[in-house]
């Protein structure tokens, strides 16, 4: 049976302890790529996007002690979205003359409530969905035969025909259809499990 990551609530409880390095490593593994890709999408260069991702993680580290789930509709990723969005807005709005000279700390940005930015929200949601898919794909790929995954890759990711996949893998057409269908079902189930753990 595939071992899914801990539920986010228990992970959030664990990262409230700065000494819990394992929990922080897992947290960074999940969220740093999302923040990085969002920053790159908004025009930051590689090094700046990496710095921003680190800033956001440090801001989370310093503010996580005060974060609490007040009711069932509250999601940690919404809070993280606001932190990331504020940090990106801060980086993008700085004038070149004051780059690197300081200004608002990311901790201060946590307390700000900027006007809604639907583009950033949509991009953060897209990056979050992409990261969930990538995690699900790693889990599913680790649990199946390489030829089964390759059939999925050829027909879905590479958008090639079933016939081409059958020839390349030396399999029957029906086998390729079945493999693709099985993987798509497993991916959907795994994404649902990961999202359930997230909430």
C-alpha cells in the first residue's frame, strides 16, 4: 500500500516546533516548488524566485505559531497564498533604487491585507494543483510496471496515438487502452487522497 504524506494538520502542528527538522523538510518539499513556480510566472529570475521561496518559508516559520484553524472552512494554503502573494507583490513593487536595501520584512507582509489579486490567486491555485499532480504521479509511477506508465506517458503526456504506443511497446491496442485508463483512475484517486489529507 502506498504511504501518503501525513495530513497537513498534523504536519502544521509539527512545524510549529522549529526543532522538528524532518517536518520542515517535508513542508519545504511540498510548498517550495509551488512558491518558486509562482514567482517565476510573475517574472522573477531564477535566483530571485529561489530567494523569494526562502523568504516565504522563513515568514511561515516565524508566523506559524500564531496560525490556527478557526473553523472547518479555513485552509492553510489560503493563508500561505496570502503570504506568497504579499511577498511577490513586495518584490515586484520595489523600485530598482531600493532593491536589496531592505524595506518591509516578510513578517510585516503577513499582517497586510492587500486588495484581492485574482491573477495571483489563480496562479497559486494552478501551481498548487500542479504540485499535487506531480506528487500523485510520483506515487502512482512507483507502484506500477514501467510499461504501464510508459503507455500512459505516450498517449496522454506526449499526446501520441494508441496505435503508436502499441507499436513502441509491442503490446495489443486493448492493453494500451486498459493501461491508460488504469493510470488515469489511480491518479484521480491519489490526487483525491492527497487533497483529503490537505484539508
